C-alpha cells in the first residue's frame, strides 16, 4: 500500500481516487473547489490538502486529473504547486489529456527536481472511472511506469506503456481521432435510417453484430434516438482534445481531414448551445439541419 495524493476531483478523478482509498491506499486529495474535496473525504475517508503542495508532501505517488494544459501547470508549478513539495524520488502520474508540449515541459522540470513523470491519459468516460475499467495509455521511464502500474490497475481494465515521455498523450490523440470519426459515422447512419423510414433501433440491432459495430453504437444509439445528450464526455472537452490532435498533426505531418471536419461540426453544436452535451450530439446537429 502506498501514500498517494490525488489532484483533481472532477467526474473522472472523484471515483478514481475513491477506488484507490477502497483498495487500501492512504489517499490525500486536493481539488480547486475545496467543498468537493471535503465531500470526497466525508464519503471515502482519507485526508484533504488545501493546496497541491500540502496534499503531496508525504506522497510516494501523485496522480493528477485536471482540465487542460494551464490547469496542469498550475497544480505542478504554480503557487503552492506539487513539484516543489514532493519528496525526492516520488512519481507524478498525469491522467489529464493535455498537449505533448506541456508533457515535455513538465517532465523536464520534474526530472530536474529529482522526480519521475509519467503521462497517463485515460479513456472510458465517467462510467469507466466509476466502474474502475478505464483504458490507460502511458509514456515515460520504464522503471517509474512499473512502480505506478499496480496503483493504476486499481481503476483500469488495461494499462500499457506505449513508449517514452509523450507517447501516452500521442496515443490518446489517436483515440480521440478514432472516436470523432466513429461518432460522426454513427450519427449519419441513424440520420439516414430515419430519413429512409426505418426503425433506428432495429437497424442497430442488426448492424451492430457485423463489421459496423462499435462501443459508440452499442452504448449511445438509444440515447441518441431518444434525444438525450447528457451522457459521457462533453463537446467542450472534445473540442479541446481535437485541437490538441490537430496541433500535433501540424508538427508531425499527419493528414487529418475527417478530424478537422468533425471538429467544425462540434463547433456547430457549441453554437447550438450544446457545449456541455455529450459527444453523440453530432446526431442532434444533423437533425437540426432538416
């Protein structure tokens, strides 16, 4: 069992930290909104740090799951940031989806301070976090990863090191690129079925058993057809992630025409007031074009 600090108690971090405490680890949590951290401690036990520095001072591992590049910089190197207070040899595991640039930047700072840094973005959504079945894609030093892996396995169904620092974030970019195309394809299929006078549920029952089947199809078609879009990952966050993907493609020369197009479709959804709708709301955009 380890002393662990968990920074960030959003829809993903809150249950992830809970799994660690339930597994017998000693967990200290930090959240920008202290009331959320107080609620977590009331529910799960553990301890509360009012700043990142206070939360991490005795930790062997520090796990972070915050919002974006700037949020991550703040908890790592801002006023009362984690890096300055972590003990030598401790490992910082970043579950946030951020740019490869900030991963490289913070990894270098951590190394200079005698710390290890593992980029470990996650996939699986809120349900995956709550059920402890996330997919975790990691980059960084092999030894640091081997130390952190048993802890991450508490809330994952697969946890794999892809390569050196930044490889985890680039793998997550590939994940988001794939999802963008899948959701748009599913939205168009359901839209076409409706226009053709077909029962969308019957269509999915059949085609989901063949080559067209996907997690998105199985888990989202019902809510899409029911015009419910408050399940899972929000459009605002998806646009943040796709922006990271497109920026990285400018660096490595990858061609992402479908990703760029779907990013603009999500921009349309935001204009419809759907920034907090889940990503399957691409279907609602198509219906709005009727």
